[in-house]
C-alpha cells in the first residue's frame, strides 16, 4: 500500500538518515496533485497508464529501459520518483501531439515548465530532474530546448518542449489504445479550429518573442516572428503525424531550407 505525502507524519522513523523521506517498504507513488479520474476527468488511457507503471516499483525488471547500467535494479528511491513524475507528466499530456502542456487558440501551445512539475509531484526539484533524465535515457521522454535572441544579440532559452514517446505506451501494452485516443484528440482540435475559422497549427504554435526577458522590439522583429511561426507550423504538422520531436525538427528544417540542427532564434 502506498501513501501520499500528506499521509506521512513528520515523526516517522524512516526519515532518520533519509533526507527525502523515502521508505522502500512504504513508497509514496502518488503525486501531490493526482491524475483526475472519472466523470470530468482525463481520458482513461492516461490514468490507466499511471496505474500500470506502479507495478514497476516492485518488479523493476519488467521494464528493462528503466534499469541501471549492467541491467541492475534502479534504487527504490529513484523508482519512486520516476513513477510519481510519470503520473504528473501524464496528467499534463496533450494526447494529439504527446507534448506536455495545453493547446490554446489565444496563446498557442503553452508548455508545462519545471516549476509546475515540481509543484504537482510534491518532490524536490533535484529529484524531479534526476527522474526526468532517467525517463529520457529510457526512451520514454524527449526534450527540445528552443532559443530566442535579444536585441543585444544574446541568446536565451525559451520554455522547454517536453514529449512523452509512443515507446512508453508500447511498453505498457497501450499502443493500439493510444492510436485511437490520439485520433480522437486530433479530431477534437480540428473541430475547435473549424468552429473558430482557424488552422489546426494555430493551437500548436510556440510564442518565443517576449518570453524571457522582455526586450525592446526592433523594426526587423516582425520578419523574425513570421519565420518562427512558419517553422512552428511545419514542426507541428510532423509531430501531429506521429514523428518524434527530433525527427520533426529535421523534417521542418529540410522543408524550409534550414540546417538540420536549427531551432527558432538561432542564426541561420
């Protein structure tokens, strides 16, 4: 039986000598903000995926990609963090694109940031970062870091684009269900776009101008924003077609005549 962070009294003896409060026999496998279920909740595939991952805690060898080097069992503390982070990521997943965040017409796609992940998991930031790194190494997650440039010519990172891969759902035996749910989610977005007389890619555009920090606009900024908008539209079309983020980046650059490793904000 697992316990949530609020169920654990501060006086529990397992805190002694364990700075994060992990108890191998009583793991906390539920995040501070659990996935929403039932009527008004998220699609069943997301809560089902979260439930199935819980089995990996007691049977880590059933998921070889999450094993440590040499096929050794990953420490229970790390397994606990991975499962808590996974449920949090699933609760923020856009099924149409498999990106973490919310597609909107007003502001494009709003990617989830690390601050929100840390808050919803109830874990420390370092534990979240280590768990995400392991999920990336397992092939269950991909992260792209778009960049933009200030008027002074300095590059700065925009909010990271985080994607859950189809390999994660395949490992859970949910591949066919995922394909059906992605088709439904994509069709729902298309209906919203048609109703608003907009394009589907408008939901997925990333706004990089004025993200961080807020810079004074220059006369040529409009052309830069147009190039970024075209790149995002091309990238989005490939992601919605089922390609991973790196292949979508390569295809977008190939289509628009950019170098293979180009991302918005970089010099051509």
